[in-house]
C-alpha cells in the first residue's frame, strides 16, 4: 500500500549507498577497493573509469541501488546481534555525508514482487541517489567517518547492485482521456522497473523469418506494440537511465534502467494480458540477453518528476527560518525551534510544524492534513504536518490526505 512504512523513515533507512573503501585518503584503486564485499564485487574497471573522468567532463550522475537484505544481520567481526538485515542497514544511514557534498536522494521504492529474475534473486528495495559529480562521490567514500559505518551495510545487505548511470530524456506522455482502472486505497499506484541488458544482435527462435536487427531495434518493435496499450491504461515512463557501468555487482553488464508508473496494479495487469502487447513480446524476448523486472506500490520518495530529476543546490531538504527541514532523531533535537516536532521514524527524520493549516508552512513545504482513516495509522505525524512538496504527492495520489 501507499506509505506502508512511515513516510520519512526513508530519509535514512533507504539511502542505500556504497560503503566500500579503505581507511586512507589516497584516491587510488587500493584505497577504493575496501577488501572483500560480501554483498557484491567492486568493479575495478568502473572505478578507474570514474577516477579518470576529466574535471571538465565530470557532471552529475545517478547511482541506482537494487537491494536484497539479509533475514538476520550478520556482522563480519562475529558480534552477536538480534538485528534484522534492514535494521543493521538502517544504522549505516549516511544522511549528513550526502548533504555535505550536495548529493540528494531522488527515488526510493519498496519491491512487492520480482516479476522476472534470471538468477532467482528477489529484490526488496530500489533507491536512486543523484551525485553532483564523480569527484564529489569519491570525496564521500574516502571520508573516514563515513567508512566506519560500512560494517552495518555489510552486515545487513545480502546482495546489491550499485549502478552508475545518466538520466535519459523521457518523451512526455499524453494524458489519457480517462483512466479505466484508477488508484484506490486497496489498489494504489504501481511502480514497474526494468533493468535491461540487450543482445548485440536480436536472438529470434530458429526458423524465424525476422531480418537481422540489433537487440535495441527489436525492443523498439515491442514498444510500438505495448506503449499504446499502456497509455490507454494511464501507464507512462517515469524515468529512464543509460548505464555507464556497474560499480558493485556480480560481473554482469547492464545497458539501461527503466521506471514506469501505472495508476494501479489492475491497470498494469490489463496491459500484461492485452493480446497486442503479448504479440509484441516476441520481439522483447529476442531483444534481451538478461533482465530483472519488479513491481511495487510503496513509493516512498519520488523526485524524478522534478527538473533535472531531483537536482538540488544543497542538501537533501531545505531548512526554513522556523527550522523546518532540520535533521533530527527525536523531538529533543527540535525543541528550540518553532518547527518542534521530529517527523520521521527509526531515529531519523526532519523538524516540522505539527498541527499546521493551509498556507502556514514556510519555503517549499506544504501542509498535509485531513488524512483518510486507512492512512492515518501509517503516517509519521498526527493530524497535520509541514511536508516537502516533493513528497506530498505520495499522500494525495490515493487520495489519503489533503495538501496545500
């Protein structure tokens, strides 16, 4: 469901970044290898590619994280713990380090179903962070305080793909005249992701009379059949990313990552069952060498629809004159502020004005209130609170709350 987890707990628990580096400050492969990673293998070629990027070509990039947690945390030093994998990874939470270099979390979603997985891995969470540059990223991973937390990520994460990518332009989809299967409280908006590796030459079955074409060309034929069907149901691309390389993975190479948003799971299922789309599936199967596809309804953070997909001139949140946006762990951290309520969970959140009304929030914050009964118990505030405008859409899509 929408906001199954407290809304703002994601401001740390879902910042699944890389803690893979050594303890010295030298910018070289030795410093950045970090010994043995149990959740994946550091790709030396990709590290070198990033390190050798000339300053004049070093522009923002997006780090995509696919995460599978351990059922129970397993610390490499053998310490005893009752933590789950998620709980251990939450101790990692490098929020202040991201803020310091101008990095920003632009997307976090929980995975309900892994629809396609060639190796049987079932991902649990997808997070995307926008970094201002590769140089700033390496400044982060060489920070000794940041490195010290990596033990918690290693203990909590069973497997991860950490992928360096650049944002591609997504054509603006036309608004459907009507949505046949809109969102409801029991069937909220559904996110579908695809991690794709194309064949150089499309692999059609023996005996096929299809001419030789590239995997990408075969995928385009599939899309010509499927896109119209998806649009009729209100489904459309949210973001596409061209992959530069895998930073941590399992040796496989990937080409593209796609995120599509459907108004409901019913709408997606109608598209999957459509005969026109199924006929086009013939080309999709020929196009792809490997793929993961996931579905999820808990979209925790979504800043991908903003300009430059979440570009920011500073930290993760704006801090206003009354203190809204100040990072906090408990209400005590906000006690001296007008925004004296720590909105969040699991020891991580931001100071906010609880009990706000329409038009009273400062800066880029809006007042969310009048929440539906089904959502009230799931929210990290009571009654009303000032919430970043970028997050407020997740409270109104169902609809669950009224926001300015």
